[in-house]
């Protein structure tokens, strides 16, 4: 059966890799991102619905998911890739702007996406949800308190959703990457050994596995995907 996969943050480096992994597996794609031009360039030739969404606007997210349901009949897999990173401030110097930015992008967006996607999965009695946390959420580190807290919140939300939904036929799991090998990270850390980082395509393969029937026995897992870091 052809699956429909909803991907947030689909225009980013990891989002594009995840979309490519599912496209190779024959899936229909629902690609959500604020960067519509990048979505259009990437999705040529694919059976895809492009959704220019602001994930912080709950009504926009619900309207986008309704478009997907109208076109494809249901969402089988939801990959919540969208998120944000910021560091530099000590905890006692953390601004309200930094705190709100990170908690909004890394936690609030998941609540909005879940509120739109989960009811349909419950009605169908099946579904896969995969979120992207961070290895940095395992413990606090200097000048990364707000970021670590926001990604930890996402992990806790993932675990809570799994406990709530596993008896409804829905698997909810999380991946915890270390540094992802992207052009931006290479530019920010020119002296680092990028070969030790996680390639987006490698992380996408893990996400695609968690979205597959092969992962049907996995519930509430937070899986480290750290390359050789």
C-alpha cells in the first residue's frame, strides 16, 4: 500500500533528505515549510502536496493537514523535522526572546502538528510519528541551557504521546542526532572533522525505518544517531 508521509521542515537539509528517502520507497509526500520556493525546486517529479505553513499558527497547520486529507485520504507517517538552534547565553543571561524562540520552534510546533495529525490517525487506528530531538538534550551544557531544555521538552512530549497513543495503533518515536553534516555547520565549524558527523541521508534512513512497518514494535524510543562523534 502506498503511504502518505507528512514532513515538516521539508525544505531544510534534513527535511529534503527525509523526503528523498520516503520518495525512494514510493511514498506520496506532503511537504510543509515556510520556504515555498525551495519546496517547489526539490519536489519536481514527485507526487507531492506543497504546504507553505507557519507551524506556530495552529489554524494554518490544521488547514494544511485538511488539504492533505482531502487529496490523499489520510496521513500514514508524520515526520516532524522542523526545529531551531541557538546558543551563546548562560542560563542567568538567557533572554526572553531566546527562550521563546527555542521553546516555540522545538516544542510548541510539535503540539500544533500533533493536534492536527493525531485525530485522523486515531480514526484509522494506525500511524507513525517521528520527531527530531538532539543528543544535546541528554544533559545540560554551558551556554546551551535553553536549547537543551527545548529539545528535552520535545523528547518528553514524544514519550507522552507514545504512552497516550500506542494502544490506538500509533507508534511515536524520536531520533537524537549529534551534529548533522550540513553546509551551514561546516561553515560555522571549519576546523572540525565533518566526516565524524551524521550525514542527513544516514539520519533520514533511521527516520524512514521508524516510519515503516518494520518498526511496529518500537514505542516511545529516543534513539541516538550520533555518527562517530
